């Protein structure tokens, strides 16, 4: 379990660094497009970068909860979490650069968004049986693993 916690912590730090990177990109865009804080509107290019970062921030708590929930019970979620972090990176840059290209590649954005939602759902589905099993064992003295061994 301790090794599992170290990997979860490492993924948490990696995702926090990603969030910091996105925030830094918003700061650079503020300077480049002359949008002073606390304003959140300005050129379309700035607004897309800002909105991409906000979209990532909105999903970050959900990712952290599902990461730890699923990762506590299943060792295999680390790969899923890395894919999620990669997909969010691709989503951020796809959303941000659509303004530069003057083309709205909405299909790619929707695919990235749906894929990230699917990965969050997968993490939730993986964590739920572990939580249920632990709850049953801790509070009702019912071991799912023992019952399954009898079959």
C-alpha cells in the first residue's frame, strides 16, 4: 500500500505541475494581449487560453478525488491517470491554439473532452467496488473476498 501511495503522490505532483503550467500560460497571454487582472475578457486569443485553463481547473478536483479513490484500491490506475494528464494537455493546447489557427477544430476538442470524461468515469468505477468492499468489511464484518473464495 505504501508503494501505491508514493505513485499516487507522484501523479498528484505531476498534475499540480500541469495546472501551474496552464496558469503560467494564462499569465503570459495576459502580458501578450494586454489584459490586466482582474479582467477575464479581451482578445479572442486570450479568452480561449483563459477558458482552456478554467476548464482544466474545473475538472481538477474531480480528477484528484477519483485518482486517490481508485488508486488506493487498484494498482493499475496509474496508467489511466497518465493518459488523463496527457489528454488534458492536448485539450488545453487544442482549445488555446484554435484561435491562432482561426479554425475551430471542434471535433478534436469534443473528442478530448469526452475522453477525459470517460477516464474520470473509469476511475470512479474502479474505486467504487474497493470502497464498498472496505465499507462492508469495516462496518458490517462482511468480507467480499472470503465469500468469493467459497465459490
